[in-house]
């Protein structure tokens, strides 16, 4: 599990079955984001398939998506993040939420009520981008 100072959106994991949640919690604690994304595109590590053999094959995509979204929920955006980095965060979130045809603000609105911790991170990112846009317009 991430360090205790991180807020984590638990609801993504809580939506999973018990067996799937155990696998998800293990992945959350052990795997960096880039490996989780790799598992989505390729094959899940045999360690997980063997350790959590009771997880149905059709549950692994949901597990990966939930873990990815949980990891995204403990980002702490600040002005040191570039717009490109923020955009990449939203791109990954859209991939995991399976909502490719939406803009960043719509994504925030879709998760606002059910996933408040995740939504708070998205809102912070949007505010930073909005402030930069205002600053750039003020310079013109």
C-alpha cells in the first residue's frame, strides 16, 4: 500500500469481488504505474495468476483498471507538474475508466460524486491548468 500520508480512493477496489480485491491490493502495493499499464497491454505477471488462481480470467481487466485508478488518486498535483504531465494523467484515467470520448472537465464531473478523493485530484489538476491559461492570457 502507498505510504500512509497518501489519500487513496478506496471505492475503486471496494467495487471488486473479495478475491479480486485481494489481488488488487497486492498489485497496488507492489507494482508501479508503468507496469500496470504494461499488464493492460500485454500479459499479467504469472506471480499474480498463480497466487490468485481463484480470480476469474474475466476479472483481471477490472482489477488492473481499479488499481490504476487507485494509484492515480494519490497524485498530489502542484505547479511543478507540466500541462503535458497533467494531460497524461487524464489520458491514463480515461483509459482506465474506459471513457475515451470525453474531455477532462467531463471526466471530473463523471467521478465527482462516486469517487470524491479521485475527483479532488482531477479538480486540482484542472485548476492548475486553468490558472496557467489565465496567466498566459494576462501576459498577452
